[in-house]
């Protein structure tokens, strides 16, 4: 079908991935197998497959032109006005992009709905970074919050992500968006944590609603996000929140090391959780090699030896 909207957007600067050039695999209309309550796009009936598709050659030509104008791109991000893995020629597109991208990383942002489909499963293995959504751990939550298409089984999503994580060699990032009264309940958080331990991703990004949602749902506070993060012990958690609240508590050396032994912290965590004295103690511990830092999917995290 002839395209009416831009295929490529950006470049935009991302704190986590650098300079990103985006590809929209559904530029003309929303095409998605989820109808998430928090979606920024207008509500739309879920669909099993795309009916409005742009050819691979048109995308490759467009990205080649953009790379000529912007040669210093850190990552090409495959996304969609909906769900990008529904694009029928995804495997071919990824092959062509890998052929022309050079040292630029190739990433996808997916809702995970088709992760158990073999053609999608194989195609995603060819990417440098795969970012998958996993808002829920139970069937009730999947149907209430993500409003998945009737052709999708929630357990296939969970099993598919776990299986993918065992063989994928790139950076696997899980994204969870918390909505008040739905997936921020203790039993749902505990179930999510159990699944995350099985997945053992490079990083988990947690956040909440920060733009007008499609339906009448509410965000949770930054303080609650930090409380949830503290329950995901041993996992690299990055908190995404536009209206951050600086808690600035005071921690002695023992408390800092104890905190880091349970959950690695990012620079944002250090800035928002620690007061000035605690930040100075943190820097001293870092200089004395009591704390180590690692790059996890484009973000620096600090932990203990």
C-alpha cells in the first residue's frame, strides 16, 4: 500500500541508547494486537496481522538516505504505530538493515505478543538489542491491562520470553509500565519478580503513565516505583519517570553496600536516592574498589563485588 506518513523519524537523543533513528512499521494507522489501557494512541480494535504494509525496499531506501545525512547514529530502532513484529517482512527487513548499518546497533521495541511465533523468534535473534514489554504475570492482568488479542495466549508470551532469553546473545531489556490498582499489587509484583529471575535480562526498565492515556487509568508515584524496584533484588532496574522526586536519604557505608548487594543502582538512582553526604561516601567506596560498575544495555549500574 502506498505510504502517506514518514517512515523514519529522528534522530533523537536517548540517555540509554545514544542517538537513535526510528523506523515506523505502521506509519499510516495503528495496527496492534494489544489495546493497552495506557497507550498514547487512540483506542483501536486489536488485530491479528497487518493489513497496511510498506515494502522492505522503501524502508531500506529511506534509512540509507537518513544515514547519509546523519552518519553518527548509535542505534536504529524498529518500532511501529502499533506492534512492529506484526510486520510480515520483518525477517527480510532485519537482514537488509544488518547489511547496511555498519557499526550502528539495531534494536526493536516490542510488546512481546508474538515472541512465541517461530518466524518472529528467529528474526529477533539477529538484533543487537531487543526490548520486550512484560506488564503482567497473570492472565487476569494481561486481559485487563494489555487487552491482548483473542489469538494470543498470555502463557505463550511468558514462555516465549523465557525461552528467548536462554539463547539470545544480545542485550535483552524488559520494560514494565505500572498502572495504579492493576499491576502494582503485591501478588502481581511477586509473580513478575519470579518470571524476571527466570529471564535474567540485561536490564529491566520500569515506569508509569506520563502522557495522556487512551483510557481513564492513573499512574503510580516515583516513590512507589522505587519501592517496587527494591523488591526486584539482584536485577538491574532503571526507573523511567519524567517527574522525578528526589528522596535524598542519608546512608552510611554499610547501608550503601547492603543496598547495592541486593540491587545494582544506576546514576539516576544515586542522584535521586542519596543526599550529598551519602553521594560522597558512595564515591569514596567506588574509588576504593568496594563498588564495581558495569555497562548493562547502554546504562551504567553499580554493584558490589
